């Protein structure tokens, strides 16, 4: 994935990827973004297949490359506002 084409990631996939990079469990991610741990687990599996990654270091590397991914840019004015309100330190969740 890292050296291949840039995949399109949905906002939810980005949220999951960022939390996986931080080492969060499916249960913790489900609590934070909504849904059941089983749903998050299935979404995690599909996301990792989509990105063709399997290790924690690859997950962290993929998350670090978000800024250069075209699909990462703010999708709505609300996202941009949330980003600016938190000091621009972290992407919108």
C-alpha cells in the first residue's frame, strides 16, 4: 500500500486507522466512534485488506501519510471548523 496507489478512505475508515495506529482495541474504537466491537473488527479487517497492510508499524506508517492522501482533505466546512477549533493539531475525527 505505502508504495502503491493511493486508496480512497471513507471518514470512518480514517477514524479507525488513526485509532489503530495509536494501539486502540476494537472495543475502545467502538466506544469512541460508535457501533459494536464486532462491527469495528470487521471494518478493521476490510481496511487492512484494502491497504494491504498487516503489522502495527505499517498501520502507523499509513496513518502518518494521510496528509498527502487526496481523500484526507476536509470533506465539509464543519470538518475544517472542527480542525481549526482544536488548534489544527490533529485531523478531524
